[in-house]
C-alpha cells in the first residue's frame, strides 16, 4: 500500500469497536420480528383469502382465490381436510359447530358443509359477497352482498330480512349480545342496526374506509382497519379515535382477543406485516414476520392462545401466543 493513501473504510480494530454501535443503529431501523410457529407456504394457489378457527382452536379453515377450502391442524400444521365446492375466491368462512362449516365465495354462492362426509347440505346463491358474520347463538347468518346486507337462517339459509345500503358494503359484524349489527360502506358510513336490520345509529365517519369491523367482547368498542390507522369507536360515548400504526398502507384486517386486551392487525397495500398491540395503550407487543405478498386476514383463536394470518402469496402463518416472544433481527452482511 502506498503511504499517504486514503483508506476506504475503518481499520480492523476501529471497525470492531464500531460494530456494536452499527448493529444497534441497524436494529433501530430494521424491524425486530418473530417467525411464525407454523408457516404454511403457498398452500393456496394465487392467494389465501380467508381463515377461521373452530370453536376449540384446534382446527383452522382456510379459503383461497381459486375457491378451494382446506382444514388444518393448528398444533402441527397438517392438512386434515379439503372441500371443493366453489369456483370463485372465498370471501367468508365460519364454523357453525364442530362438524359444520359455512363458506361463501365472491360470486355469491354460500355453502353449508357437513364435515363428517365433506358434503354440502345447504346452499344459496346471492349477489356478490364481500363478507359474512354469525350471530353468537349460531341461529342466523349476515351476508354483505354487493350493496345489500342479507339475513339468513341457519343452517337452512332461508331468507329472514335484507336491507339496501345505497353503497357497496365493505364489512359486517354482529355484537356478542346479538342485538346490534355494524356495517361499513364504500361511501364512508359506519352504521349500527338492530337485530331486524333497522337503523340504530350512525357512527362518526372515519377519514378512511373501515375494513373488517370487530366488536370487543363487552360490545363497548368497535374496531376496524383503515389506511395506516386503526379505527376505534367508543360505542357508549359515540366517539371515534384514529390510532396510528406501524403499517405502511391499508390495514385490511383486524381482530380482538377473547379477553379484549389485545388487538391483531395485518396490512395489505405496500405492507404485509402482522402486529399484536395492547388495546389500552396501543403499544406494540409483538411484531410478526411479514408475508411475502399483501395480507388478507388475521384472526385470534377463540381461546386466545393462537393467532393466524393469510396472504396473497398463498401462505398461512400460525402463531402460538403462549410461546416466549423470540424476536430476530436480520442484520445486513458485511464483506470481509
């Protein structure tokens, strides 16, 4: 080396002294994330769109872009069933009981499955479906069907009531008491209806569309996702709070833990990350490894032990929330 030459980087000893500082700096920029307990990669061709835990939390149903519905063991990720009765992307999944699953696709076909024989026992054809929701006693089904919401008996799917909303329905939810229905529409409204679908009240409008409405266990809070935000309505006070998130785009799906203390969220546009936050403080409790492509849905198991997420890359991730939080930072590699 010619004396007096300016070196391109620090010498070995200096670099080693600086390395801890550099790694600490990187850790402030690179998200610290936890890998899923079980990663089911590319299990749905062209996207895993909907997921639903059974009432024991032992099985997970998933529905994809091609209309396939699969059943999975939550504890070890084994595929334990496959249902082939749809020709369009799945837009709703719900367990009626341990042996009965409801599935709905975008074309409006709703199937009620007897899982003991993997056969459709009831079906109905409605308009384009965006979402479905069950009442807590499993007596009726609510369907967001294009610009209408439709109420159907279970398991027969006979018509009970319907209401025109005047705009495309984005999401529906039924309170845990079963006496109120929440509806969000593409024109920005968020409404509360009674059990007969008559107007109860209109909630304060959010600054962005409300995605995936969810009632808290005590029915005092209504939660939804929005662009970069969590939308939180205090239903007793009639007040809306828009909370910031770490998501970098639309928060397409949210859920509330059975004890009401934690919220789960997943991003879609420009973001496929999954976050677990404390409901009261909005503090991030866990950051889960992002899917390779845009997220679709995130759900807690009924006992609160597990969470799961589904995404456009066809993957399903399952997280054991009882397991110790073991975050990992992927540091950039340094050349020798």
